[in-house]
């Protein structure tokens, strides 16, 4: 399978896409299959990004709580209770 793309000029909203197959798929079917694979890959990437972003927000909230409370035990002297 061979693909080639040509963009005449960045200011021209036009692209020429040439697809050559070995005959087992039509060029249209080849492009549709690739587009489906790209959508699935980008969907997975998007889900992973959202998961990592949510985990980072959760970690940031924990860090802010610790800073405001004065440590992991919630008081400014690190859990010594005035000692």
C-alpha cells in the first residue's frame, strides 16, 4: 500500500491524497480503515490523558491540603501535639 499527500500552499485549504493498494482493498476502504484506527488510537490517548490529568489534580489537592494543614497529620508541628 502506498499513500502520498501534497499540500500546494499553506494558505490554500486543499490537499491531494493519492492511495495505491495491492488490490485486496479499494483505496476508499483503506482510507476508511486507517481513519477508524486513528480515531480509536486518539480516543485511547484522550482517555489516558484525562485519567492522568485527574490524578494530577487529585495529587495537587493533597499537596495543598498538607500545606494548609501544616503537614500530613494536620497540625503545624508535625504531629507532636505541643511537645
